[in-house]
C-alpha cells in the first residue's frame, strides 16, 4: 500500500492534531509553511483557525499563489472549518476584501451557526461512504461555517440531522477537494482522515 505524502498548512490551527491523525491512517504527514515545503507534498490539509488570518499569513509567507495554482492543477485538499472557507469559491458573511484560495464550487456562510451555538457537538451520518461509516461520526463545531449552496458537481456528504440547524450542509466533496464545517482532528475518530488518504491514493 502506498504511503501518501500529505502536508498540513502549519501557519495557524490544530496542526499537531491533524499530523497525528494523518500518521494514524498511514500517511507521511508533513508541516507546510513555505513554498518549498508545499512542492514536496502530494496533498494538503487546511486546518481550522481564522480564515482572514489564514489568508494574511498565506500571503506573508508567499504561499497563497502557489497554493491557488496547486489546487487549480488538481492537488487533493481537505479543508476543515476555516479551511472549508479558504477552499470555497464564494463566501457570505465575510469581511470586506476577504479572498479565498477557491476551487470548491460552493457558497459558504462564515460563522453560520450564530452566537447561541458557537461551539457544539453533534452526531452526523455519512451515507454512501462505505461500511466504515455505518456508525455515526461525532463532530465538534467551533464557530463553524455551513454550506449554503453547492454546484452541480459537488457531492453533499453530510447534513445536520437535528436541532435548529437541521438540514444544513456540513461536509462536501468536489472531485479531489474535501471539506467539513467541523474539526475532525478533535474527535479521536480518524475515519475522515482515512477517507482523504484514500482519495489521495486515487481510490
């Protein structure tokens, strides 16, 4: 079995947790802070954090344009929480002038769940992802976005199944781009990292 080389954008967010999860599922996980490190990986995880800060840091470290090009050229990327926002082609609720890396044909609402439920946990279903997802996935949401609109080629992987946000889209896939509203690195459940590693392997 091949060992995919997967980087983690390491300028902000839960970098160590993502590295640990990727290692657990058999990937060669590496931190990425500069363009030379980006060139050495097959795929990338964009962790949670603060999307506007991530935008500024990516530019300051001269990673923004190389990242955009790699995504446009088909590099697999897994965006979680703020990483989902960074991948989205369109944002609502963003600040003036906020830009994204793009590539994911969705509209994402920033801080969508509102102050009352800034942070919460919920069990999610992932129908269609195989028998390993037959049991619910316990997700951790922290000031999370949700997906308001998807393009016709975007696959909805999971929605909120109860409460005031019932039906809201919180996980999507578009070709080799995977994105979640929540923080899979905080759950102790490596199934989504495993799914991404298989996606990188081309399965």
